[in-house]
């Protein structure tokens, strides 16, 4: 299977781009937030035990499911950038299982490059928003977003032999299943909170263009910085700032962001 086809089956691209595009974002603001918080809870990985859980989720998705990385004997996926990162997770409250994770990679000085700077710097064609234009402590990258297969629901999941396995709908209520596409949105909102609360003003991410377009349905308007390249699939460099993020959120998802931000801020105060 090609990288691009694998990416279409990825935990964000394959599910969220198709599901968000069909969502009606004029739902009552409180309903969106209440629906999310009834079943899902964002957290920060504040200790080694939770960070290990992040690495296990990433291994499950990136190594075992998608084969973007080699399977590791210890069952954990981590890289050189994790030491300069803060991690967020979303827990499924009824089962107490962590569904997903994302990280924010920061740069304290010139020796701490962002992943996009090390591997995709030539893809950034927008000179005005190039990371080299800003102080190191004001830039960050959102990366390694991963959602477990059992918390995604697609037609392909129901067929025997699916690359990601079948979802047992008897394990979750229909109401719960309808909120699962919000997981990726919630992860981006958690990451945005981690950036804002730590003084980051310029945020970068490599993502599939269809995902970036779908995020516009909820008012998360990433600025594309260059043409797509083959980087774990067809991805392009994107930029967003806290002001762009906060100003464009639709009312319903702004309410959701406020709920997520409250939880993340509580956990950030406990980071070891």
C-alpha cells in the first residue's frame, strides 16, 4: 500500500476529514460542549506513566496499524523531539481508556529544531511566516496526533480484513459513537491551549490538505505555507497563531474550546 493510501486510512485523515465535512456546525453551542464532555476528557501527560501511555498509543497507531515506523520490542514509539515536548491525551470517561494523543514540540534555542525544520524546511515557501523569523521560544509544532482504532467509526471498519480492524459497536452507545469524530478536534484544541498558556505565538504543523480544509468547518483556519510533499504521505506545511485560532472558531466549537482549555490549564499546573 502506498504512503498516500495509508494516510487516507490514518486515524485523522480517513475518519475526520470525511465526518467533519458532513457535520452541521450550527448546532447549539452548549450541546457540542456537553456532548464531548459527557464521554471524553482531555488531560496533559504530567508524569512518566502517562507519557509511556502516549508512546504506547503512538506505537499502536504509527507502528502496528499504519506501519509508518518500525515495530519496537518495548511497544513504545518515541523520537528525538519528545524531550522538548508536552503531551496531551483524551480519555474515554466510561471505560477510563485513553483514546488518543498529540504533542507540542517547543524550541528553547537554536540547537532545538522543530521536526518541520529538520525534515521539511524546504517545503515552507511563505517567507513571511518562516520559523526563522521569530524568537525560538515563540515557535512550536503540533505533531504525532494519533487516535486508536476502536475510537473511530467508518464504513471500512466493518469489513473483515480491514487494515485497522473492526469496531465493536456493542461496546459503545450510538450517542458515544457520534462524539468520537470530535476527538481529533479536541486534540488540536488541547494543543492550542498548551501553546497559548506557555507563550507560543507561532504554531506549525505538517498535515494532509484535506484535513486542513475540513478543519475550516469548525473555524480552525490553518494557513498553508507551501505545496504538499511526500512526508509520511502527501502533507503540506501549515501555520496558525493563537489570534487566528481564537478569532475564527464557530460559536459551538468556541464553547467546546473553553471547556477543553479549562481542563488542560488545570493539568498544566501539575506538570512535573
